[in-house]
């Protein structure tokens, strides 16, 4: 992230609500619950919990996201090793478009060249994506409810 921010980080303004929702869940619920020996919530000035404390690095992270979604993605990229890609419904109502990401470990492509592309256009190089996967991927994404996250693993 420090050496190649233009390649591994990007965010359009429209992605802020999605990035903020994920960040709030990540630092306020997931990390301190899943890894209690590595992260703990700290209170400040009588507030119930105002910060996430990394017991590994001794860093403190606010529970509220940054004003700029790019800065929020940068914080998340430093907290977890997973690549995060945020797809939003396309403006024309036809499919989903990549609107933000932090990808420090992309597999064989430059994610910055995919920003603003629809899911189907991102996957054009994938053999038989259009014929065998496009419709099911669009249906799956359409049915994904608010507050739900998906995890995907590439198999090579």
C-alpha cells in the first residue's frame, strides 16, 4: 500500500456507505470477537467502546470510519490480509460494477484497471464466463441482502 497505492487502493465516492458498513462491522464486531487475544475494544471518556486496540502492534483504531473511503480502505488493508472488492449495483440497473477495493494480493491482474467496470467486463478473460457463469453470478449478487457479506476463493 505504501509503495503502490494507485495499484492496490481505489474508491469512488458512491462506495462510501458500503465501505463504512464493512469497516464498522470489522473493527467493532468481527476482529475483537474472532481474535480476542489480538484485538480488544477500548472505552474512552465514559463511552461504551470507542476504539479498537491491536494487542499485536499496539495501535489504536477508531470505531468510526474515515471521512474518505480511500482512507478507510487503507486502514482495513493494514488490519487484515484479505483483498476487499466492493461491487455496487450499476447505474443503469444492469449488473454490478466495481466501485472500490484494497487488493494487496491480486492473482494475475491489475485491479486498478478494473475500477468502474461491470462484473461481466472484469471477467471477460475468464473462459466461458459469459456462457456458464454470468447469469448465475448476477442472480447471486442480486439476491445478496443488505448486511450480508460473501467470501470468494479462487481455485487455480
